[in-house]
């Protein structure tokens, strides 16, 4: 479901009018449908540098039933077969000269990308380079990917995967995510993998089958969508929210065959109650999504202590306390996943939101710091940072502010709660084992804090 403007801009009269007036024409995003194909069309795979991941990439595509064309065919004229995806393996680039091959491959291939196409570029992490020239070439991929993201139109996206030596086994899950409709609103981003034991495969339709997943703030908004998507993917969801939201919480839990647990996550005994519930009812937990969050906006100079403290308590301290209690209580099952909801405000800052931005930036620091300890247990902890997501909250914004806010990104539209939910569900999958300590923005490549 697209917003009114996107629908209008893609209608017959809307297409003509937006063209004549030079207005944005956002594409209708291709979102994941269970049972649907990974891509709408064939893919082409090229390399710059040694390209040690070419076979891995090709196998991921072929296993998903995607036809892989050779770059020679892609070099043909722009009227040739339209491509669903263009994947560049730029691992092993040793200096800027190697990137000429990236340009030679990408330019004609992207010309043939269809709407809602995907560009994915893989390289080694710049931080682990052995020389300034090598670091320069690897870092160049970042600027290249972000710029392609800004040049693409019609719902197409470009993202990067940084793969250190030894982390190759973790490529398949993130690559499939960036290619699929699950990543519809993730654009211009990069994830850096780490070496991990990655399970050989998972049920493509039910990747969370048999898992117990806790979602806080699940009574409405993004949290309710996370609960829906996790249940669709096979998890038993324990939906948590405050007692005052009890009725809507029960409705969400009933809809998905999950469990409702009324709990104010800032209560002194909240973490212990959750640990006991999980131990007694389920014997442990596989996924916890720290989604509950609040805003209490005021300019800093006008902000009272109550506003500051309540936002910090819900958005940050509760995530720290509950995660620590799950570790101490030994209820995290092997391969556990913790996913924390941050915000674009935590990256870019936002006027009137010093408390909120500080709490959400804190979440990013928290997952980065906790990642090594989680890796030792074969678990992961990551964050997602949503940008402009169309919710009841944004519906109440004045028309002008809302429309401008929604369009200030490469996809020229706001995201939907399901876009955040799909990214969280992906990070929760067994094959996301190599993604740890990362913050993935779900913002359509927002121009804010880019
Ligand atoms: P929302 O207000 O619609 O829902 C938040 C839910 O959290 C509510 O059901 C609320 O009752 C629950 N909650 C609040 N305090 C709680 C507590 N102490 N204990 C248990 N539950 C509690 O918000 P949303 O828009 O769905 O946002 C969800 C998350 O996404 C939040 O962390 C928010 O900061 C973040 N986020 C949202 C956007 C956006 O555009 N909507 C953008 C960036 C980040």
C-alpha cells in the first residue's frame, strides 16, 4: 500500500503532471510477499579486484531461482533484457585503479535495471586494510554505493556489504535481504559482517519457525507490525506493552496466536518478571525486540527533568536492564538475537528532541559495545534506525511538514511500519549470524544525518 501522493504520481494524469511541474515521482515499492520470487528479473554479477565472493553470490542467486546473466550480455544495448539486480563483488580491490572495473561493469548494467531493482556491492572493510591505497579503494565503495542510491529511481535501491576474510559464510543472508522486497525501504546503507558460525540454511518461508520472540511496545504502531511479521515468519510472539494498552495488546496477541504480557518495562521488577515468564512458559527466549519508545519533545532550554528522565528510562535504560537480566538469568537460547529500535534522530539529532536523540544514540553505542560478548555466546545484538515512518503519529503532523518530511529521501516517500518490521525479522534470522553490533537505517536513504 503506497501513500496518496505516490498513488497519484503513478496514475496516468499524475505521471504527466509531475513531469510537467518537475515534482517528485516516487516509485510504488516492491514489498515482500510470502511465496513470491526473490527478484523480478535476472541478475548480473561482476567483479573488480580479485572478487573472492563471486561463486557465493552466484550460488545465492541460483538457489533462489534467479537467472544469472554474464556481464558480457549486460554490456549490450540498453534495450536488452531488463535486470532485477546488479551485484558487484569488489572484494580484493588493492587501490583506486581497480575501481575502473567497477565503473565499467556498473554503468551499462544499471542502465538496464528495471523499476524496484537492486544494486548490491560487496567489498572488504576499510578499517582492516593493509595500506592507505587499499583502504581508499574499499572506502570508495561507500561513496559509490550511496551515490548510486541517490541516482536510482522507481523504487530501486543500492546497498553495500563489507566482508572481512573469514566472514564469507555470513554473506548469503544479508545478500538475500538486500535483494528481496524485505529491504524495500533500506537504501544507501552498508553492513559490516563479522566471522560467525552460520547455519547452512533456513526455511525460506518460515525462517523463525520454532523460535520464541519477545516484542516490547507491541500493542500498536511499529511494534504491532513487528509482532505480525515475526509470527508470519514462524515465531511464537510474546507481545509486551503497558497495562493501559491491554485491550489492543490482547487483540494483537490473539490475531497472531501469541501471548500478551502486560508489563511497564520501566517498573523496577519488569526485567525479573519478564525473565520468570520466559523461563516458566517457554524455557528460554530466542529473540527480543526492544521496540517500546516514547517522545516528550521540548527545546532543551525548556525541558523539565521529568521529560528527560522518562524518555531515557523507556528508550534506553529499560533496554540495558532487560538485556542484562536476560543474560544474567541465562534464558537466552543458543543463537539468540537482540534487536533494538533506535532512530534517525539518534544519528542526525533533531530540534526539540535532545532527550529522544540522546536516548536513541545511546542505543547505537550499546549494541556496538555489547556485540563481542554476544558473539562469544553465538548470539547477536543489533539496532535498526527508522527514518520517516508513516504511523498514527505522523498522520497528526501538519500537512506541509508531513509531506516535506516524507519526501526528503532517495525513495521520495515515507516508509511503512512493515518496512521496519521486515528489517528486524531479517536480523532475527539464523542466517543473520554474521551481522552483529550494527545499526541498520530503515530510512529510504534519508537526507538527514546521511
Ligand atoms: P507508538 O507510540 O505508536 O508505540 C509505542 C508503543 O510502546 C505503545 O504501544 C506504547 O504503549 C508502548 N510503550 C511505551 N512505553 C512503554 C513502557 N514503559 N512499557 C511498555 N510499553 C511501552 O510508537 P511507534 O511509532 O510505533 O514507534 C515504535 C518505536 O520506533 C519507538 O522506539 C520509536 O522511538 C521508534 N521510531 C519510530 C519512528 C516513527 O516514524 N514512527 C521513527 C523512528 C523511530
